[in-house]
């Protein structure tokens, strides 16, 4: 699955967990514990440990973060993500719901939760959650959520709906090569050949040819009966990307579908 995960800013850069202030009367420095800063630091550490697959250390830091900030919705979202990684889906869902209950206006949480639901195969619920994210007035990652909704529709076997959401994603991110390529693939499958050609031209103008874009040109050329184009793009694929999966697919005549 090729879902998009938003890279979440973790509020502040890593900083010390205490702040200092000068006691003017005694001219001494005393330390004052800052639970919010401490929780932020623990979350950052947890994400580093998650990236390194050190799950126990990640959980220990999330435990501490939650101890410092028990009503912080972001921490519950990160905890939900942790439980996803360790395959405890019931706990993950519970923490996503808790995060939303604490802050129902956080589009990032809906985005992650929708992706989680789609991974589970709860396609209808996932769609509803993605749409909640994009409707929030202050949510900025609209294109990514529409794209994940499209990917989810593909997983559910609904190509028409997937195209619909990819088009919305593209309207919010017109130069996205990934969206254009995904749309080209689906448009070829659904026999929307003019649209597929437009998507591929847009992709090539931005990124140049790749093994996957050449593969889609081959599919389009075959579908539209353009033998000269089929010969050209298949030759380019075999010359430029001879070890690619797409080249193997071509040699096995798997472009017929």
C-alpha cells in the first residue's frame, strides 16, 4: 500500500525539559519543570526510536509524555501510530478516537486515522474520515488526504471513485507527478485514453521518463492500437530499465490488462 503519511512537526525543536529563571532576591538560579516541553521532547525521542524499530524505548518515552500531558491530543495520535506499528489494532483505534475526542479540529489526526482504517479494510469509514479532514478550514494537507482517499478507493476496487478523488488531489497539487501517474494508470484501465495521455505528458514534462511512466505509455499505446508508439516505448523501457519489474511485465505480455 502506498499511503501518504504527513510528516508531522513535533511542535518545537528538541530542547531541555526545564527552564531557568533568576531569583532576584537571592541571585540564585532555580529550575522549573515544564511538563509541555518535557512531553514534546519525549515524543520526539519516541519517534526516533520508532524509526529505528526500538519499540520498547519508543513506548517508554510515550508513556512519559502522556504522564506529563495526559490531555494532549497529539500524544494520543502518536501513541495510536505506535500501536499500529506493533500490530495492536484495537489499541490503535482506541487511541485515535481518544485523540479526536480531545481535539476534533485536527486534520492530521483524521488523516492518520483514515489511513489506519483503510489498512484494516474499513473502506467506507476511511472515506468518511478523510472527508472530515479536508473539510476542516485550517487543514493544509488537503491534497494528501484526497490522494489517500483515492488509494483507499483503489484498494476497495472502486476505480471510478479513485479517479474522482485523485482529480481533487491534483486540483490541490497540480504539479504532483505521483498523482498524475496514478491517474494515468487508472484512466487507461477505465478507457479514458485522452485523460491518460494528458496525465502522462504532465508527468514527463516534470520528471522525465521512468520505468513506470514508460510502462503506462506502453499500456496506452497498446490500448489505442498505436503500434509505432508501442514499439518506441517498449524499446526505451528495455534499454533504459532492463532490470525493472516493468520490463519483466512487458516481456511476459502483461500489458494486456
